C-alpha cells in the first residue's frame, strides 16, 4: 500500500483491489493503525478507490460484520451474490442475486457483486467475495475515465460509493426469496437478515455519471461508447504478502467484461 501511495501519480493509479482480509466480523467501521489506516486515508484523499472483500465466514459463524480491511471507512466493501438463475452449492437452492451464504454482510456494506460458482480466471474456477471485489475495482477504472472525460474531474471515493448504491439493484436477504410464487423457496443454510442491500449495476452507474454533466441527454446510448487516449491502472492485491502489480485497463475492455451486469436499459 505504501508503494501505491508513492507511485499513484506516475502510474495513474485510480483503483486498488484487496481480495484479502483476516477473519473477523467488525460490526462497525474500524481503522487499524497497525495495518493500512494511514495509506488508505491517503489514497482516499487522492480519489483512488480501494475495494476490499467483505469476507467469507458468514456461513460458519452467522455474525454480522465485515473483515479487515473491508471495514475501514476509506474502503469500498464488497459482498457476493449469485450470478445465475440457480447456483449450485452444497445444500443450497439460490436464485440470481441471492446473497451467497458465505458472504459477510453488515448495515455498512458498500455493495454486492457476482461472486458465485462460475467465476473462472487463469483456468481456475473459484467463488467468494474475493471474486466479487475485482469486478467493482475494475468498474471504478471505467467510471473514473467517464468522469474525467465528461465531467472534467475524478469522482471522489464517497461519490463513487454513493453512485454504486443509488443505481444498484436491491437484493433482499430473506429465506422467502423466490422468482415467482410457483418456485421453491430459497435455501441458503444461514440466518437471513431480512434486509435489503445493493448489487452493482454497471450500466445504470455509467448513465448516472454521464447525467451529472449539465445539459447532457437524459438517456444517453452508452453501448457504442469506445473511449480513446486514456487508461487507468488497477492494482490487484490477492495475498497477505501484499505484492502489488499495476495492470492497465482501457474503458472499452472493461465495458465488455461488465456487459453481463446490464439489467434495465429503459
């Protein structure tokens, strides 16, 4: 994290992914001075969006709360939802946008993203909030590109979080979830909170950023959007030794990856 702070301008770093955390369930925002507190605060000041996995221990302990560093107030915390009509999981029957049993949750959870049983990278299929988190971290790169091109500035971290939540779909964490009355009830093996959370909707998020500029069309067609001349770096960190590598993505590349999250184009 110190490397990111020191090299943010040189590499135009706009987003950091933290698919890691130590097992715990902090019920409110918590900053640990022994870890990344200062660096996370510095990155937020620079409008660099840090996304961290909420944790995967809810089905083991049933405790509300987030792992660290997801619980830090400078971080976008990411939980996981199912990404198919039914996701196969031992002893479960889950619908699209069902909160996955392992995903930690809390009243201050920032956002949910697909992290189910069909996420494949480098030949390995995995599930977890660690798989959901880079979807949001990658989306942050695209969001900042649009903001810089159309608003002439970067979004603040708070603005990005607010847009994620205001444009996201509302999954309902309830054992009575079903697609229609003829479907069987959801079975997820855990105590449900009976609360609504927010699942990222990339298309609506982009429309909301576009609409922030005065006098722009209220319903822009983003499908043919193909920006040029700008790229941001997304730093991926996926293990406790915190080795970092800056990977450059362009917005058109990210757009293709997030197309599956488009829901309502009305």
